[in-house]
C-alpha cells in the first residue's frame, strides 16, 4: 500500500470531519478545546442535512453541499453573535443562563467537605516562611495554572490515549487496508459504493439498496455519507478510507470528546484533563470492541459523540461550574441540538443511550435545586421549575420512545452470557463483554467512584454511571423474557453494544477521581511533612520543595499506572484475541478472491451486472471493483427474476426462463467463490455453485480457486438467442 495514498485518504477523512463545521464553530467563539471537540458532530450534522437537501433538490452528492451549508450557518451565527454583542450588557447578577445556574455550595451533603486543615491565605503564606511555598513548588503551580500548563496536560493525555488506542487497533486489524471479515461490513462497504454510483447521499437511497424499487426505507447513513465524501476527495479505495474513518473517529474524536467533557463540566485541574485523554482506551469495551464486533460502524460513530451529548446535557441542567470554559447561552442553544442530532442520525440507538446517560443527570440537577429550595437559597424556585419540567417531560417522552422505537421482540436475539455475580464484576472492572473480571481495576474504579462522590461536586457522573452499569449488568445476566426485552430490546439485547456504553461515563469518573485524589494529597502531604516548625533542621525542611514539586509527576505516574493495570488485565488480552479473529481470518474473502476483485475492472465493462453471493464475499465486487452486482447484501428484497437467477443461473442453457431473466437484468458475468460461506454456511445460492461446469458460462479470469465467468449466449422463451 502506497504511503501517499494512505496520507491522501487520512487528510480527506480529517477534512470531512472538520471543514464543514469550521465556520460555525469559529462563529460561536468557543474555547479552543471545546471548539476542536465539537467540529466532528457539527460537520456530521451538516453532512446529513445536505445529503437530504441534495436529494430533494436534485443536487449531485459532493463535498460542496455540506461546505456551502456550513458557510451559510457560520455567517448566520456570526450575524447573531454581533447583534448580541451590540445589545446592552445584562445585569452582573445574571449568569449566562440564569435558570440553569450551578448549584449553590450551601449543602454539605451535595458539596465537598472542607479540608481539615484550611490552607492559609496567600498574604499569610508570604509573611510566614513556615508555610511559604518553595521556589520549586511555586514554579510548578505557576506552570499548571497557566495556559501553557493546561495545554501541556491536555496534549500529553491525548498523545498517550490516542497512541495506546492506535497501537491496539492496528494490532487488531493488521494494517490500515485490512478487510473486516464480518457480516455487516458487506452492507457498509457496498452502501458507500451505492451512494457514489447514485450521486445521492440520502438515507433513503442507502435504505433502498436492498429494497424493491419504490419501497426504499430510512437507514442511518451518516457513516456512509461521510466516508463517501472522503472517498471522493481522496480518490482512494473504499476499504482504506472506511478503515481510516474508523480509526480517526475512535482514536482521535473519542479522546477529544472525553477531555472536553471533563474540562467543561467539572472542576478538575490539569491532572484530570490529562487523565481523561490518557485513559480513553482503558476499557476494551469501547471503542475497540465496536471496531470489530458486527462491525457496527454507525453505532460506533454515535457512541463516540456521546461524551459531547453528556456535556451539553450537563450545561442544560446548570451543573457545569462557572468558568471560562462554560458554554454561553448562544453556544448551548446551537450545540445542544447539533450534538444530539448528530449522535441520533449516526445511529438511532444513540437516542436510547442518551436517555440512559442524560435522564439521571437531569434528575440529579432537580434534586440539587430542590435542596436549594428547602434551604431557602435565593432564586431557587426560578432555577427549579425549568428542571422539573425538563425532567418530568423528558422522562415521559423517553418512556414513549423506549416503548415504541424498539425493534420487535423477535429481533432481540442476544442471550445473557454471565451470572449476576460475574456481570457485576465485569461491569465494575470495565471488562469487555464476555471477558473475565479484573479485580485490581475494579478496586480502582470503586475508589474513583467514592472519591467523586465524597470529594467533588461532579456527583452527577456517579448517577449516570450507575444507570449505564445497571443496564450493562442486566444485559449480561437477565434471562430471556419480557423483562430482558423491556430493558435491552432497544439494542437487540446485544451485550456488546450495551457494554460499550459504560466507558462513556466511567472514564470521566476515573479522571475526576484521580484529580480529586491528587488535590487531597497536595493539600495534606506538604502540610504534615513539610511545614517548618521552629528549630527544624534544614535537612528536614528540604522535604517541602521536592516533595510538593514531585506531586504532578506522581499524578502522571498514577494515571499511567491505571492504564498499565488495564493493559495487563486478562480481560484486555482475551478481548484483543477475540476481536482480531474477524480481521485476520478469510471467512468472508480469501486473499485470492480479493486479488481477483481488484483485477475485475480490467475485464468487466462498467455497466455489466455480475451474479454474486453476498455470503461468500463475492458481492463485494460492488465496493471493491465498482461493478453492479445482482445481490448487494445477505438480506434483501428483490424481483422474482433475481431469486430465480440465484437458484438456477447455471441452467441458463437449458431453461429459457432463466435465460430471459439474465437478459432482462443484464447479468453478463458471474463470480464463483466456492461453497464456503460466512458463519459456517454453505452454498446458499445454488445457481452459482455449478455454473463453471454446467456450460452456462466460461471462465475469463481466475486467481487460485476464485473464478470470474462470462455468461454464454442462450435461447429465451421466444426461441431467440441472447447476445
């Protein structure tokens, strides 16, 4: 594989996820980290909208459509921003969105306890050498308090997290050009080709790929729309671009979203920001599992955006602390629908995930406001009423969605795979689906939860984690029946998909907990070991500077220790071995078959239809060879003539009806990839199994046992010969 080709595909992928949304993000004047993190969902939403607008207006699908839409949105937001800036400034007493201001720190049960040894004031510290910070500590504090220190912490965490995820993903895949040998991948790759050939990115065009003419249905096509634009822009193969999109989304967008969540919605410092990025790959449950299982790429895309969904919900609930990072009213009004719609359009199951993670946050915020009201905090009623409406109304809507938007119970086919005790241990230790419990990481997770609960004001994280964890335990252990369907039916009761939800909030819990623990150590250790009492020797007092200055280093080492603990987990090893099978096998397409498909365009004309069998990989001629095929996927609706050819194409020389059907559907070629099929199936389409020996076609290209055949002239019902 040429390096320049990979680089072109990578740059095109980044452009698709960045350029459409850039004007709007710049117009919103977001803080740098938040702006970079939300570029992907804003761009993706513009891509989805422009695809449907182009479909309705008859505009051919290219990257210009989302770009123009993005420029228009950016111009509109810029105009609104200027008008707001020109308006009279609000009263200093009014917060950016007063009905959703942060909780008052008046309730000990809902706020962190005061330290047992209050820190002296800066004036006293300067006057008293016994408590004055050492030059080394002062330098460290100055670095961490400044922009350079913040950027260093964030970038350091991202480098670690992205590096770990990339290394593990590439180890699993083998190479960036590898083919995921999975059932769903046939659809995803062919759907991208379908968009490109149709020149139309509509979700109904994608849904119509496997439907009868005029019976197209909606299919969540945001993934395919984005990849198709990157293919157009780079000119590279679909498999390569799809893999790079998967890597960019899972390895870069995901850690960025986690850091943005922790940075904007908690009071964590640099250690917490660094930990959020560095621990992005701490659990194999996500994103790595969804880079192989299925392969459910649209759902992967939806979950990657979920930390940003949590971020905007926390701001909506007024739980984000007052800081320069907090979203303004205009920013929230734009980003709330943009992020949530992008996650929902990527995959409808993102709506269910949003319910599980978002409703507990609204409920917690309502509890905080109710306590404020009981305590007589001024303005409590004004803050409480909107939250009550949102929580009750949101809960009612969520229940209706939960009940009505689920797939039918017959689709909830995945069964439990653990006992209740095993499920609790697996979820508590962040083990992927079906992987063993890893007690050391479970202890770390428990400590993180307790620290967040006792030492921080980010307790809403615990509420959200409990909901996700309870759902994952239920998916792994609840017996098949109505209760299991009620709880997990929205995900087909698929334990892989549900297990992937937990890391969305578990990683922020760990990050905030590590930061809070580090602060506790910084408050207590120097005070107990470094204070210079009268008569203390200089050798003892020397402990103050080095000990305190080493705390940031110790914090970083602690984060790396947690990450190393996760990498040493037997659950991680078992999960990696399991996931690698779908990338390194030849269950769908052998090396010879892949080579033949790459050579096929040299032999087959562009408009010739090829009879194929999706179960043995030959239908990937659509995605790889850019040639129309009779069957694009394993599941489809088609005309009777298609089913006739699938079962009896080898009889074209002796059955006039088969001959006429082949002529009508322009089937000029056929692929014979043998009887072996995915999932242990064999010879599903009998019309292709003996076509090499039946005399209905002749071999025109062969690589190993893989054969491309050209249909021979045959006689139709009216006695005439086909060409």
